[in-house]
C-alpha cells in the first residue's frame, strides 16, 4: 500500500464548488480497484486549504492502473479546475509508527 497526499490552496471564488466537485470525482475512486480508501479534509485554521489522502494498492496501481484506466477521465474532468491550486502531490510509504484506537 502507498498513500498519496494532495494539498490544495484554493482561491475564494472556487472554494464553494470544490467539495461538490470532489464528491463527483470520488465516484471514480470508488470504482477503481486500485483505490483502497480516501478522505478529503478541510483546514480549520485556514478554510481555503484542503488535504486529500488516498490509499492506493501501490504506486504502480495508481500511476499505471488508475491513471491509464477507464475511471481516470471522469475523475480528471471533475477536478481539472483545481489542478493549479495543488501545492503538493506526493506518494508516501507508511511506517511502523501508527495506531488506531478501537473506538475511533
């Protein structure tokens, strides 16, 4: 598994549509066999900043499978207007330092 993080800094005029456009894009992620999970978070301190976290089966599954697969054009069409707002888009490998509390 690999985790992709995408950080966005939005312009005020695009913020209102951002979450609904990502909800549409998420339908393509739902259909991809390479996408294990995803989460879009909004910054509390700076509401025009968002962080998208996507768990992929592998970097190859993301870059070769998803991006060359039938789901990608729909995903890209939904979020294309926000590509210029990306501050970071990177893949990270998880480490052994992790925990999830049972009640969380």
